[in-house]
C-alpha cells in the first residue's frame, strides 16, 4: 500500500462520489438450488426479484455498491447493468459463474452466499480475506479452531477520482444459533434443549468475534502510519455499539488515546456534515418488530472533516428502509440500504 505524505488539502472541490451497502437476500440465478430446504426461483420469481432490487437501488445512485448474499455473479451482473454499471464493474469472485474460476468452477457460491462490489472506478487491487489471521483464531466450543471466514470479505483498492481508497465489504456470522449436524444434515444434539441453544449461540458469537478481530487486524495493517483512506461496510450482523462491531472499529478507544485515530474507523452517520442528521429514525433491519442498525458503513480518519489529515468529508448519510414496512411477501430484501455521499478535497 502506498504511504502518502501529509499535504495541504482544500475544502473547495467538485469531486464527489456515493458509496452504499445492501444485503440482497439470497440473490441467485433462476432454477438453481442454493439451500436444500429452499425452493429455487423460477424465471417469473427471478424477474420479480431483479426488477424489485432495481427499483429499490436505482434511487441510491451509488458509484460504489457493496452487496451481500449473492449466489450467482450472472444475476448480480444483470442487476448491475440495470443500475448503469458495465459487466466488468461487477466483482463477486466467490459467486462466479465463469467456468474458469478457481473458486467456483462456474457453479456460483456453494453452501453459503458471497459478497461483492460494483464500482465505477478503476480497481488497483483485489483481495479476498479467506483465512482468519492467526492471532485472531479462537477455539469454538465443540467445533475446534475457527481458521477460515464463513463468507470471506472482499477488499478492493480503488482509484476514486485520483485518490486511492481501500474498500472492504463483509458479511459476518449471524447471531443464529450454530447447531451441530452430521454430513447428511441430521442434528447431532437436541435442538429443543434451552441449554444446548445457549451453547449454539455461543458458537456463533465466537465465530463472529474471530471474524471481526481478523478484519480489525487487516485494517490496522492497511491504515497504520499511512494517510490513505479506508471504508468498511456491509452486514455486520450486530449493532454499532456491540462488542464485535467495536472490535472492528475501535472508535470508543479514541476517547482515551487520540493516537489510535490513525487506525480507528468511525460510523459515517455520526461524522456526517448534515446538521441534525441523527434526529431521523435510522435503521437497516427489523428483528422481531424492533428496528436496529446491523448494516454498517465506517470510514477512516481521512474522512473526518475535523482531522488535519482529512482528504475529504462525509456530506450526508441516508437510510433507504421504507420497504421494510411492507408485507413480507412484497419485500425483495429484509435489509435497508445505507448510502454515504462523500466529497473529496482538492490537493
């Protein structure tokens, strides 16, 4: 990663871009099985899903769109083209339908969906974070060492209007209880035992924590002693102030040690320039009737307008979530979309 020397940056600039994150809720090709207990989309239901996602995402006008729960790159490419991207601007290696793919052999994502990024900007670097960094590996009860991401994050280093920016999208392990099953899918423990359920949820927490810690270490390696911006966004499956989300950002630690700003990440919604922005009802998911923000968009110090190292600022953060109030049969996704409008300063 290039280490940029500090320089004077002017606030006057017309360089602006938008970045957003969206969980697409099992976006797969028609007539392909993605979960054994879930019927595949027929062509009619696929077209309904595609058109619904297009209507939902078109008003976002994203220049960079991070997506989660993608099973097939072909489906994602169709969506991208509807949104004004070209096919080569759609990147989802672990959902590839290219037979030459070393990851999928053209079969798309297997067992679990993948993440992807659509970008209008040139790609300088592309990396999959498949392995948990060894210092973050932990023992999961009854499972063993957790050494690989369940859904590997995707890292792109982009040339955004002349400024290199690293973008990482992730989809961390959910809070859903992780029960043990044999190779045929039969349960190995009593799913109705409340004590077993607690242990199964503990397994999920351990997995999510290991993934969060590994992402954190990857971020430190990218940010430490550099002035190149980084944005982390995606479905983190926990709220902003949770232990696992804070493990990735370390924002709270900055209050005690200002030197940590160099490697900390900041909730874009809390550092945006828009006045009184947080008075609105912000949420990205509704769980058992309770609105919550489990989709995150976090930025490095270089997008803090108050930092002497600022290369730009967050002008505005918006939550597209009206569709979450619709009847569940009419929703094409059960997550809201979070978008940030960012202005780059002139050098």
